[in-house]
């Protein structure tokens, strides 16, 4: 139980284009979903917290107009990287919260912007 | 500021030997504590958590962790390491006053040699 999927698992896009990443909780309804970014050999950096039906809460320094988050339902959240640039290349991981403090993580999406 | 420290970038251990991955934290109140493992190009997998009760917590794959309030530590342990345990391990803390957010340590790479 408590499985979270992400799609796509990897994506290559050209600079200036937009990319959408989906995060789904497959067998539970998630109160909250989180989006993280991970640079090589580094820890996870929380980008934003997403609650179904409301606007996402972004962490300091994260551009909300660049990283659009839509939490359409209790099982789906999407992250859209708009006008992507090479510096946006990274490993993006989502998680979904089922119980207090417990987060279940997706397998991650590797984005490469050329 | 609230933080989590994993003082070792890498831990090397021979297969069959016990292993310890260290974690200390600095947060207010009584936090929830977690350990996650990450394999290459994958998301994080939940290992174990401490919320309350017995200080020794048992988790997945034979791992356990000991909560020490006076030392504000939550070290991960396993009596006998396997080569397949080689991965990146993250300690995370959810402060008591947090709205589900997790604070991650920098990660420790565990290398188990045959």
C-alpha cells in the first residue's frame, strides 16, 4: 500500500519549452502532496506544498510563476516547469502524505533541458 | 534554525559487519523522526519512523534506529550489513509545529563491500 507514481520517469526538452510532471497516489487519497528538487549528490530541497483544491505554498526562493503546481484531486498533483532552461535540469521528486508526518515518495523524474 | 545533521558523507563497512549511520537534529518540541533510503535514480523509500514510545524502532530490511532525546540523535543501525544495503540514506525530521513538512539531512552514502 501507499504507492506514489510519477510520470514521466525522465524527459528531455528544449530550452524555452514547458514540461509537465504528474504525481499520483495510487492506492490512497493524499491530504497533502509535496514537490522536491534534488541536485546530484545533494539532499532534497522542498519546493512547494500542495493541498487539493487550494493554491500551493512555495518555499522561499522558488519561483511560483516558473514552477506551476496544480493539485486537481486527492490523488493527482502536477508540476509544470515553464520556459525551461538548462539550469532547471534536475531530479524532481514528489511525495504524498497519508498519515501524520509520513510521506510516501514517487520514483522521481529526471529532467534534462538542452 | 531547525536542522538535521548527518555528519558522515560516506560510511564504509564490510558485509556481515554491523553498520551505523549517524543523525542528529536540532528542532523544537518533540519531533517525528524518519529514515529513508534512496537507490540510484529512484525516489526515497521509507525505512522507519519514531513518533513516541520505545526508543528503539525496528523498520524494513532489518534496519533499526535508536532515539536518544538527551543527545538529540536518531542513529540508524543494522546488525549485519548486506552488499545490497549500499545506497544513499537520509534522516528526516518533522518538527512538532510543522504542517507535515520534513527537514532532511544531507544524506550519507553507505558502501558495503563484499
